[in-house]
């Protein structure tokens, strides 16, 4: 008898295991329930029945002989998805958007059980029978299709679905019939809790997504219910409200129309994708960029690893020290494993990760998903001293110093011990180091300082113990060859984020591949756990460095943002994320030369992520319903003939205008009365370091802006002061004064003879006399230079060439006489032809530069230089790619200034 009992027990166990293994973790199932808006009220249109990916499936909850669907079977999710004659539902476009943004191997299945006009009580299994008994006649036919028990049908179908897939979430749209019911959230919780219990689901892993009723902005008759729905997360921790703002409605103002359902379904999908860790993007390869909901929750149905505390002798410290070690599920002493050394923060010890981060649970779940390589994880005490407890004054100098001492303990004591006690791979390619806060700084210091020991390095919210970049990585080329992965992550509101950004900026400048990962958060385990989840999936595998820039949730705030403005944000690959709050607008675009259409979310915020933007300074505008305005989140600059927004994009080649710890000159804004124009005018004047106390007189560069700009351009957009500060500090340019003149001449048109003559008169009779009367400058030709960009380049050509007795140096940036305006250009060439010898004798440097073929002045300039060659005018030519833009002109000044006044 005992033998028979054992046999049946074994058979039952085998059957359970077999059923478990038949479940496909890549088949994601979603339950949906509610009343008429979930059932589907809108007419199904032609577009709703085509281009449906067969990865999107529906489990028929009722029999539909006319469509050939049988209850309990899966079908491609062609609408209707609820019952045989229902309409379009948010679930249709929830599923479409899900499969479009999930990996190709993932399928999405939905089960839709909904009853028009019902209250939430219909789905309370303890009250359902009572509700059905008193239901109105018009509802009875719908209830009959569910055998009078919609909740029971939902659970029945869900159990069928669980044989093939995994329930990932629950969608509800209900509330119209409970409008004003302040107990609604508690009633929903009863249904949710019953589903968790009846389907053996973990509420920490299965979120509830609840859509709003037709919003008040669409004159929704039940819009007031949304205030109650908004409180649902207070009652159900793992619940999320899906906004219906802007989702268009039927004339009854109770139901959404087809367009409204499509948008609402998309919003359900956007939220669910983010809970699964995926980006919502169009036409991009699906990418998981954050940990999914429940990633750190214990799953009793999967194998687990083992955690133990070990003791090792430390010759460095002169004592026996402790470490915590995690070995993976199925650990086999006959197999060799890679090792991750995982370090704690300044207030922790070898138990901090276990106490605050559940790394063993995170890793167990990753192993179960098959997304991580088996590895041993060693969590040591990073405070290498005899009393290494995290007690007393943890900031005491000896305790802080002990974190540096740990490098020797790690390399000479702990690693050899681990490699002796455990079956591990001992080469650098199978050794990783990562840590949080102080441990993040240690990981960068030790890992990058010992590239012969570690090929994988990660820092989560690195602390100020991180070495300055040049000390951290003095040989970037070696790092490029040896590092498999360098990971740097931080919360966007972490007060230590500057440490991470400083390191990232240096790595970016030196082309060292790395992941720079910014996420919403502060200095806590929420951020660090996500860091471990993401980092660990890269380890001990082949990695594609070309994808590193995609792994982030947020970007860095642009340095051109106004104080405390979160957006625009610049992603690691120099794409830009814009967000603009404009709830009443009907169309919003970002104009960066190319126009990007923005998409409005449920809160009235418009969003877009651009393509990669040109390095350096770029003008941009908001177009709100066709009107160009400056972005209130960004600094404004005078350009394009008006105040426009500007954004500074990281530039690997922009070190020449970086703010450095060197002596700096000043920018002075001076008003002067010009006799030439009989008006007050303004100029920006750069004076070099030590100008105030100098006794000598300085040479002067008169520097001109382009069309649509003014005298502020070179100082603000062009960073002329920083360029000269850096050149002077490196002894690459002579100290000089730069007078940045307003080239706009009132009512005269910018590019004709009259305008050019007016500028010549202003420069000679107004600007130069003012500078030479008010600044310590030399007043002779050999100490004067004239240069300008675009329109300023034409002004330079006109005034500089005709007055070569006044200027020894001429710089023409992105400009040239127009080939199609011979009325203007031919007299200039004739003058040069007649005065070639004088011009060549007077002008020591005639310097011409262009922004490459994409520069709008490129062809004109080529034609002009050919004419110069024919005439015999001597000049030098420089080219720097980037088009007709400020990064090019800043580089022009960087190249031109060193040739002056030698």
C-alpha cells in the first residue's frame, strides 16, 4: 500500500512539474474586466481589423458560432474581443502596442470579460449572485453568456490561460455606474484580492491598471468619478491610473469613440511596458531599460541560490575578516564560475546588500528568466581595518582611509582566498567589481586602476571617493582594449550625481565605451537594486558596445536649461528629449532646423525624442499651433532675428571652450554714443586675464556676428571669452582685447552696398574710436584684426579689404561674395585687382574658413577663392565640418586667434 501511495505521489508531482514546464514565460497574459467602455462601445472600423500581429491573441470567453470562436480557445486578436457583437475596446490597442514594443519572442494574450452598465459589485464573487438576481432585463442576456457569473468566467478562462502563459497584469475600466461611490476603491480591492487568491498570483508582481472615465475635458458625464479613481493607488499599492485626458468621446459623453479607445489602449500599454521595464518607442528594437515590477520579490516556485558567510585571513589588516558569498542555483563544485565582487556604501558592511537590496532574490529571478550567466557573488566588508564595524563615527578619518586600504586587502587577501575555496575562473575576463555609493567609488578606483584584474566595472551612485578622471583613467586607450563593460549609474535627484557625470564626461571625451545610466531617484536602494539588475545581465557575455548609449531612462539636463528645469535632457548618444506642458495646444513641434512632431500624454505634456543633434550650440524653437516661441525651460539667445532657445550638446572636440580652473578674463557690456549713427549703441568687450593691472597696451580683434544675431552672440553662443582664456593659459595666443560689435545698421538691408558702407562708417567712426579711448589698446594697424561670420564675414571682406591700412589680420568665417550678385561682388573684385600688391603687403593673415560642404556659404566661398587665385590675393583656407553653425565658428576663432599679432 505504501508503495502504491508513493507511486501516486510521484506521479502527481511529475504531473505538476510537467504542467509547470509547459507554461511559456514569453506568453504574457492580461485579464481585463469592467463595464461598457471595457466591453467596447465604438464601431469597429476597417483599420481595426488589419495588420494585427498574430503574436497578439485573445482567449474567447464566450462561444461565437458566427465567427467560429469557441470559448476557451486562443485566436488572433481580431475584434471584437469581448463578446460576439461588442465593439472596439481599449484592449485592442493595448495589445497592438504591447507586441510592437516587446521582443519578437514575446506573445501577448488577453481575456476580456465585461458587462455594459454593471456596477463593480458584479465582479465581487460574494455579491455577484445577489447582483445578478436583481439585474435589469436589458443586462440579463449579457449575463447569460457568462452563465450568470462573469467573475467566475474570468477566473475559469484565466486558469486555462495559465496552462500556456503567465498572467502579467490586470486591466479594469469601470466606474460610470459607481459614480460618486467613495467606497469604490475598496470594492475594487476586494475583486483584485480575490483574483490574486483564486489564481495564486503575487500582488507585488501583477499590477492593476485602471482607466479613467470620459474626462471632464471631453464633457464626460461621469468625469467626476475620476477623482475617486485617482485614489486607487492608496488602496491597492500595485495599481496605476490611466489618464483619459484628450481621449475623444461619443456624443453621449459616456463612451469613448474609436479614436479615443485607440489612444486609451495605447496609454494602458505605455504604462504596462514601463512596468515590464521596456521603452515605449516607434520603429526601434525593443529594449528593456529598467527592472520590471516584482523583480526583487521572492518567487517560491523557482530554484534559489545559497548565501553564506565566510571568514578569511587578511594579512593587509592583520585580522580575520568576513564576507558574504552567494552561489547560484544548481551550484556545482565541478564547474568553474566567474565572480562578481559587490561592494557596500560608507554606512554598511558585508551584510548591507542582503539587508537592503535582496541581491540573492534579484539574481535568482534573473536566472529563472535565463537572462544572466551563473556567477558567484562576493560581498565583502570594504572597510579594511581591525574594527571594521559600521558603528560610531563612520566618517572618522581612519574609517574613511580604510576604504582605500581595502584595495590591497581585496587584491592580496580576499581574491586569492575565494579562488582557493571556490571553483572559480581566475582570469580578468571572468572577474567583475561593482558597488554602491562609497563602494561605487571603490569599484571605479580599484577596477579601472587594475585592468589586469577586472574586465567588468560598475558604479551605482559613486561617492566623492571616486578619483578625478585623469587619475582614474590616465590611459584611455588601454581601457578601450581591456574593458568589457564600464557601467556608471545614478538617480537624477541624487546629490552625488556630479561625481558620475564628471566621470562620464571624461569617458565621452576620450571615446571610452561605457553605459551612463540615469534613472528617476535619489541615493537609495531603489536605484542601487535597479543598477544591479541591469548591470548583472551584461556580465560574462559578449556585449555590443554600439548599444551602450541606449541603456538609460533619463538624460542629462542640458547646461543651457534654466535653473531647476528638468528638460530638455540630452541622452548619451546626443539625442534630446523634450517635454513641454501645453494642455490647451492642438499641435506642438520642436524646430531644430528639422521639425519634430511632439505627442501629448494624458497630463497635457507634449513629448518627443529627437534624432542625434549636432554637437555644440544649436538654436531651437517651440512651434505651438504654428507660432514660434522660445522654450520657457531653456535659456534664450538672440538669433534668427528674434529671441530663440538654445541648447548646448556635448562636444568631444569642445575642450577648447570648456570652463577650466585657469585665470579668466572679463566680458564687459558697454554703451556708447556713435557719431556715425547718431544713436546709442552697445558692444561686448572681452579683456584678458590681468588686464586691470597691466601697464602695456593690448592688440584688438574686432569680431562680428552673423545675420539675425547681435553683439551678444560671440560671448553667449560662441564662448569667445572661454576660447581666449584657454588659448592664453596655454600660451597659444597673445593676450588681446576682443570688441564684439553690433553689425545691425538700423533700417538698411543687411547685404547691399549701402548696408556695408554704413557698417564701415560705424566701425571707423564709432566703434574703433570708442574702444581706443576707453580701453588699454594699441591704436595702429599691426595691432588690429577684423573677423566675422556669415553676414559679419561680408562686412569683414568689405571693410577690411578696403581699409587694409587699418587692419593687419582679416578672418572670414562661413562667408564669401555672392556669385549671383555681381552688382555687389564685381566692384569688390575690381578693387582687389587694382590694389593686389597693397592688400597682400598690408594684410599679414587673410584667413578664410568654412563649415564643410554642408555650410550654406560653401559654394560662394569656393567661387570667391577661385577669383582670389586669379587676381593673386594671398590667403589661407581652413575647413571644419559642421555646416553654418556656432560650433564651426567657435572652432574658427580657436584656430584664428593663435595666428594674430605674432
